[in-house]
């Protein structure tokens, strides 16, 4: 009886990590470029103590690996909006100064002319420097290869001139994980844990569009309901065992 209660309690505890993951996904279902993570994996662990050596219980373990499958595209026609194609990521500067990667393409220009993402991270060029654009009534166009072109309305005869190129890399040959600040980092093939060699595919973007979150709200909600029912079932098992234990104690009590 005690072992059954222990098993039910362990199942309730292991679901905790999965519920945290689903809550995080639901909170970011409308975040531009958000990627869900393969955060939970079950692993069989041998139970120590009295009993057979073949007694194993499933235990949940977390992982940083994220799912880079594409989310829905939203056409905005805004010159500084980009959607990363395939498994392309964009290099940005994290708050602590590290090199980070993101799929967020809602770019903008701050008061000093620096190009930033919608979350405020400075965007980097292909040399690793922060991109500062000329301010004023300047027209910008981002091409598919990540080149940022600008045209001065005072000299339209010069046309669009390339002023910077986004730091884009292909991650088809590498696993990416999530940092604590929400940015991505390479999980292998990296000497400093930040930069990595681009993959075999061509890194490119789609201008004038944004990529939505790849979290399915319906799928996550259904999974949440399933977890709630499982939690209630385990609670009922523990309650039934408590009642059975009380009944057995009552039968054995000397009147």
C-alpha cells in the first residue's frame, strides 16, 4: 500500500516540470519568433532500496534544446520586419554583452539609430558589431540575404545603397538551446558557447513579414487538460489508500 502511494506521489511530482513547460508555452503563444522547447524527457531510473533490482520508475529530466520548426507567417509590409527562412537565426547582443541568437524579426530603430529587436536587443552585423542606421527621413529596405539598404530622399538618383548586412546563420547542422533571457545558444560545435559555424543551407530572410510562435494553443490546452485529469486520478488513488489504511487499522483495533 505504501509503495502504491509512493508511486502515485512520484507521478504527480514528475508532471510538475511538464506543467511548467506548458505554462511557459501558453504565455508566449503570441510572441513573435517564439520557439517551444523539448524541455521534458522521461528516463527510467532504478529504484534503490528493498525489493527487486529490476524495479524502475520513470523520472522527468529537462533539456535546453528547442524546436526550430517554423511558425505561421504574418505579412506586415513593414520595411524592417523580417521572417527567418528554414532554420536561420539572427545574431543579437544580450543584456550581459554575450552573443545571442533569435528568430524575432520585428526590428526597429531606437533614438540613437541603433537597430534593435522588439525585445530591445541590439542587432549585429556580419562582423559582430551593433548596427547603427542613419536617422531622419531615410528609406530602408532589407533584402533576402540580410543586406540593409538605404536611400536618401535628398539624393534619390543614388538609389539604395548597402549600409550593413545582418548576422545570419543556418542552424540545420546544430542543436540550439534556450538561454535564461529567452535568446538561443548553440549546444555543440562551439568553442565559447556563443558563436558557431553556419550550416550547409543558405541563411536568408523574408522581408515585410513576421514569424509567429510555433506553439499550438489547442494542442497545449488539450495536453494541459489531460495532465489535470491525471493529477486528479493520482490524488484519488492516494485518498483511497488512506481510507483503506484507516479501515484496516480500525479492524485491527482491540475493542
